[in-house]
C-alpha cells in the first residue's frame, strides 16, 4: 500500500536587493522547485499490518518540478542526498512510532522547497544484548594482519571473498589500515580516517580507499593514484553519521546513514551484513556495492594493533670481518672454488667458476663478483665462488652482509654457509644455511633456507620476503644462529625463524660462501640477451657474544 503525503509544504523564495538604484541587472528568473510530493512505501504494509512487517524499512520517493537533488533529514540528525529522490531508510527504534522526516528539493542557484512528512513504522527487531555489548564503544579496524581481511565475491554468495582475497597487510599505504570505526552508545557512528595522527592531538585529516566512480559520491576532487578499479588515499576528514542494527531476512545487519562506510567505499545502501561474529573481538561483514556487481567482504577487529618488537641480537662483539678495502681479494680470508662441480654443483648450473679478475676482484671498497656470458671449459658462462673453508669457521653467532645483487634472467646469487665437515661428510647431513638467495627471474623477492636431513633440496625449510631495488641499492642480509633458534633477516626485519636443537646439524662449525650461479634448479631460464652482471659486497661481518 502506498500513501501520498503532502503536508507542510514550504516554498523558499529568493530576495534580491539592489545596492545601487541606478544599476539595472537582468539576472533572469531563478525559481525554487514546485509541486513537491513525497510517496512513502512502508515495507510489508498491508491491511493486517498497516505499520509494516516490523523490519522498519521505508522507501521514500520524492518528485518536484525543477528539482536537481533531494535531501532527506531525519529526526536523529542524519541526512542523505539523492539525485533521483528515491531513498530507503532503516528505522530502528523498537515498537510502533511516528517519525517526522524533512524532505528538501533543491533547484538552480541553491533555491529550495521543503516539506515535512510523518510516517508511522513498526519495528519488532531488537538487537541482542551480546551483539550490542560486543559492538558498542570500541575502536574497530580492518584486521590487516590476517589473510582475507578484504576481498570480493559474487552477489549473494556465501563462500566469503570467492573472486579475490588479499594476503596479510597487502593493502598497506592505500588509506584503509589506519581508519577506526566507533559505534557509539547514542547511535552515532564515528569514522576516524587516520588514527595515527590523533596520537599527539585531534587531527581530523586522513585518507580513505574506494571504488573508482563510486567514490565520486564522497565529493572529493583529487589527483589520487588509481590502481585498476581502486582509488588510493582519497583525502577525507573524520566524520559522524548514525548507525542501527536490523535483521532483514533474519540476517543481522549494520545500517549506516548518509555516506557512512567501512573499509572501502563502495556506495550502495551502506548496509553491512554481519556474516560471522563468533570470533573474539572480531566481525566478518559483507556489503553489496552500488553497481550491484560484487559483494565486498571485510574482517574487523577491536583488538589494538600489535606493535612488532624490534629484533635484538644476542651477538654484538665483532670477531671476524672483511671490508674489502684493499686492491685484491684477501686470500688469508678466502678460497677460490674452480670449475662446475658435479652436475653443476648438484643443481644443473650453467656457469664455470674461475679465479680470473674478470669474475672476482676488489675495487672501490667492494668485492665485485661478475657472471659473464663467455665460453670456458665447455660452458657458456663464467662466474666466481669464494669460501672461508679452513680459514674461518665458527659455531653460533650473527652474520651480517651488505650487498647489491646482480640483475638479469637466470642469475642466482647466494650468501650462504656450509657445515665445515663438507665435502668429507655428505650433504645434507652437514647442514646448509642459506642467508640470502635471489633469482633474477623473480626480482621482487629474496629467500632464505635451511637444508638438513629430511628437509633438503625442494623440501628445504624456506622463508621469503619482498624486496625493492635489490639490484640498484645495497641491503643488509643477516642470520642470527643460536643453539635454540636460527633467524633470518633483511634490513633488520626477520622473515624466517627455525627452532634449532641437538637433533639438527646446526650445532657445529660452518664456513661462509659467496657466489653467483647461472640457471640451474632455482635460477631457471637464462635470458637470451644476458651478457654480464655483478654482485657487489660492501662487507661481511661475524659477531658473537
């Protein structure tokens, strides 16, 4: 049943005053919208249920001659603007109540007409106390540290973000992770767009993240970065809207008024179904975007952001180092390994290691190892591999190497360690500690690994981390090795930890190795245009207690 309500119509006229009686300006006629009418449809309304089905939903449809936009203002202070006059509102106060809504039709030049509409609505749903206790008064945030905290799937799908789900912290620096969402007891919803800049005082400025074109609804003009269909770091201040809980179809749903949103702006009806609230201090929400294209999924937590503890080494006394300050490799510290070993050092590598200055030299305070496309002893590439075997070997400590890596498909540089018993004792029984391995065919990551009986070759213990400018900038690669734990780091940030004990080979002396391999099991295909590339090592340092 639909009701046409035409009460309280007020037409606002413009009054123009002339500052100079001698001037005559013809600005044309600017008229306020006329014939404002509002049609209301209380969802579920019938003869048996004149106040609706208890959901509290009412659809308003405003029309007026000469109107450009329409604004609805509700008794709780919330408002929403729509270009076509159609808006569905969710009333949430339990019981049958009469609500007065102010509808404003805007015309050219800011002219406006308005009317008040009374609508009687039944709300039978009351949010359960445990949900309100969980939700209200806490600072919620996107749970960036878990995979799948943001993603998308089909509209109406029940399997979570089936089309795409982000990995942990994947959307850092886009304007989402520093946002906070507060559902206040008085029914207001506060969106803090940058919680970090509030630490030293209330600063309302921040940025948000949203869907291309739909974010235009926010009314922000900026030269923001666009990645695919995502608009990053849109300047947006803290704001307040209103929130309520309903349960259409039995599904608990958070309703936000106006342009209120969570996580990623998608337009639509600003309703977020609570898909799962079983987790401690956690909510899984989904909402359909304004294009009706996808369901978007969000995992929220009210836990505070865990500050990562800065890694502290147990080893701070330097016991051995090479700063490569001379004009040649110090053979008191290093050995040359020559040849291609057995089947390319067991990995099908394509290079022949030499001690030629073209492949290994010291200049400008750096060790320079060069891999080249040149024929040698039946192989198409030359390179170098140096070791400290029988010259420096140690058990437990911290190794720190500052290096810049070679570029090119097929390059495979490594900074690593072998058990001192090799080759007299077999591999992997002696153990292998790969501090850093880099693959030119995958230039955005470095890896670290441990090889030991039961975990060797393709079954090694491996960890990796993202890297930028590996081939143009120096980075620090480290391993912290104790009897109980082995930790691998890049630029001071750990990326792999291994629980060590007496059952592993990592309880005895090891020596150091530096090399560039070509191709092989990890290096992969060698680029046809590869000619040569270098690894530069600024220093190698070893610390113990």
